[in-house]
C-alpha cells in the first residue's frame, strides 16, 4: 500500500498548524501545579506564558459570562475566586482539542469512571471542582488568552510556506553567518557563544551614527 503523507502542495514539508489554548489550574489543584505542569510538558505542549492570579468574583463572572444564569453559576464564581489560579498559554499541534482531551470530562466523578488517566480524574474533586480549565474553540481560546494575558499577541503562528519565507528573510542569513563563525571557533559552550554573537551581530539592533553623538560638556 502506498504511504499516506500530508502534502501541502508546495513541497514535501507537511503543514503543521500550531494552535494556542488557555489552560487554567483551578484553585483546588494549585497545590499540585508542579505535577500537572510536568504532565503538560510530557504531553508535547510548550508553555508559552504562565501567571498566577487571584481573580475577583467580578473578573470570574466576566470570564465565565457564557454560563451566566445557569444554576451552578454563583457557586462556580465563588469557587473560582476562592484562591489563586495558574493561567497558562499552551501551544502544540491541535492544542485546543488535545488539552480538553487530556483534561477529561467536566465531572470529575465521571472522569474517574470513563477517563481514569485524565487530569480531572487524577486531580479533580467533584462536578465543579475539577482541577483544570481548557478553552473550547479557536474563538474562546483567543478571548480567554487575551483575558488572562492582556499584553499577548494572539496572531496565528506562521506555518508552512509563510514560516519558511519569514525565516528565510528574517533570520537565516544572520544565523548562517553566526553558525559558520561558530564552527570556525568551536567554543566550549556553543549555545552561549551563539547567543552572545547574535546579540553583537544583530542586524536590527539600533545604531547610533557618529554624527548624532552627544558632545560631552568640557
Ligand atoms: N460546572 C459546574 N456544574 C455543572 C457544569 C459545570 O459547576 O453542572 C463548572 C465546572 O467547574 C466546569 C465549569 O463550570 O468546568 C464550566 O462549565 P463547562 O460546561 O464549560 O465545562 P468545561 O468546558 O470546563 O468542561
Ligand atoms: Mg467550557
């Protein structure tokens, strides 16, 4: 049988769409945050941003606005504002779906029955205190990332041709020079050497022309 490959039509590199999602470690599981983060990394996610925050009830109501009016809304708000949470922007291929799969069913009791390896089965308590949150789609992921990280840029990460064009234009010429020099010098710590080299050879670094030099008073 012929091998099935994912062709993107412009060469032999398969198109990988890196997605971002918002993950929360909820108040009841914050004391297990280190273990949860280890599972996050082992599952192939990159943690792009992370912060610990204690939301007010008003901020929590805003965050969960879609559930306003539901029976569980008031207790959800009380629970989510009862202590600090950890917010993380996670990235990987199909991050949104994969993180929700790793989180497991909303109800921790059900999670223990049907998805015993999921985070909610392992770290959740009941149908409300369920250890983690995950965005449920591209639009909510964008909104929720902006909510928790107002300064972040949520433009899509370039992939395929666009990524190759960008890298070819913006970094490859400089990297090639740096790597050539690195091979000549063979320093003891090549990564640190390259980091220093890039800092002093960055073509985009601000240049101060001589004629603008400030004359020190005599
Ligand atoms: N929740 C609750 N009771 C319910 C359903 C949900 O307390 O009957 C809480 C639970 O903490 C859940 C959150 O409200 O994680 C948001 O609910 P949603 O239906 O969006 O579930 P999720 O997307 O978190 O799986
Ligand atoms: Mg939800």
